[in-house]
């Protein structure tokens, strides 16, 4: 069948919306969706710009909401006509998937980053040549998609598709990192580095969890104001050189690290609080992570890394300080979430008015994808969501 899709090509920093061909028949554990909305995530740009090894040309997009048009074998529990959220791709059968940890699926690299089915095939082609068409098990920057059903979550018909889309990846990552990985709660002092969609979702989750002190750190004044209105009890503006030169700082002298890595304001607040019990990094900047770990965390505190760093980013930590501190440093994919159980929890918070997604989402018609990208990159919009048709 013919569909319209936003195609990313090598060396082009714009998406081309063109016709392509989709094999309409869903295979085992797959569904065909008519898309309603799809969020834009930094990982889409990392793939387009080849910081990830996703083969181009590709149809990206991995925060899809759609309506099931057809189902393949072994898709019990789903029905045609149902509204669903497509979270990240997973096989549904390996040991990680079987133990509710699909973010660590044995086949995650193939299904998500390489954007292939397990047998290497793609449901999409153009002029007879294959397009990468199973990105994160979905490739939802398109009017229709063949999606993996392992992490397909039914949504109530009354839920607005555009607001639900970020629950598939960005919002899920931030909230689940706070709730399921850090497990912060009342009495805790937490910090969130980077206030994009993931970071702000973590701020909201920290408030829901009842954390007593919540520090948000970002480069942009407007983001910090938003963080405060969403539950941060303190904010600290990072110096701009983290953004432009974080990498240079990380490779530079010990002196530049000692200068605070651009987060001196955060350091002084954390010091006033007697150190942080928990911290979440969404920046992927080694200088920020090292300083937060060594200087902002209190003994036995935990820092979780949830941001994608540059391919050659390296952390350097003095061994004896790590050993003596009792601190924990760990990473997470998708906040360790199992979307089948965590998405319904987030929907519950949305229904209770505790997860104000409308405060971070801005919608764009599908055709305006490049404008949406520009607004996300400039920091003007936290979470752009493409909309395929009027609901
Ligand atoms: Zn798996
Ligand atoms: Zn994402």
C-alpha cells in the first residue's frame, strides 16, 4: 500500500515527506496502524545526523499513537479499531523481555537503532529500494506503520493522541528513571540535570513521589521557570560553556573540572542541602556527570545517567573517591520501564491532573516536521508532537 512518510537521507538536515510503499500485511507479533500522532525525540535527530548507526535512508519516529487497522498472528489482547501507543521495540520473548525489562531486550539494537525486524527485513520501500522502516519497532513519522506489538499499549478513546505520544519514550524515560530506578521519595533531595522533555518529566515524577527538595539545572532561563512551575523547589542556571564546550572541559585539565563544570550554582545549592540523595543526568555531558557524582551527591547517593552522550564521551573518576563514597553510578534505557505497566500508571497521573502534559507539548501538522525540529533544537519547544489528522 502507498503511504506518506518523512524520509531522512544521508547528509540532509531536512526530512522529505514523500510517497513510499508499505507491505500491508502484519507478520507474527505485528500490527498495522493508521497514525494519529508522533512525538519528536532527540534520538530521531541523532539517527538522522548519524550519531547513531541507523542505516539511511530511513523513516524515523518512535513515539507513535495510532489506530489498529490489521493484526498479525500472536497478537492476542489487541483488536482492530483500538487506539494504541507504540513504545520502543522489543522481541517480547528473550530473558529480559520475559522479566519485565524489555529496555534490555537482547534484540534492542536491531529492533530500535538499526530499525530492522529480527530477520533483517523492512516493511517499507521506495522505487523498489528498501527504506529502514522498523525504527524502534515502528518508524512512525508516516501516515501508517507496521509496528511490533511487544510494547503496544491500549489507550482509552477519550485520551488526546497528541498528549499521549511522549509517554512512549521521552516522558516515560524521565518519570520511570525517577520512580523505578532512583526510587526517590519523601525526605530526599534530588537534582535533575537538563530540563528537556526527559528532565521535566523527572521533575514532575519527583514531585509526585513527594521528594522534599527538587533541584532543576539547565542552560535556559525559560526552561528553569517551567521546571519551577512543574514542581522544582530550586533551580540553577548552568553556564553556557557546558553546552558548547562540555566535551572540551571533559578532556581538559583537572582545573577546569574543579571550576565546577559550569554547574557551580547547582553545587552551592546542593551543598546547602547537605548533598543530594539522588541525581538524574539527561545531558550526557561527562563534565556534568563527574562533578555531580563527586561533589553534589552525598555519601551513598545515587546518580543515574539517562542522556545520550557523544560517541566518544568518556567518564573519568578517581577510584579511591568512588570506593570511599559508597555512591552508586548507573545508567538506564527508557528508565527501565516496562511500558505495558508503566504507561497505564502515567495515564493515571494524567487523569488525576498530576502530569500536565499540555504544559510541555506543542502540536504541529505532519507536514511541518522541519519547523518542529527547529523549535526543539532551539529550546523554544520542549516536546513537539506531529499530528496526522484532526481528531
Ligand atoms: Zn527481548
Ligand atoms: Zn526517544
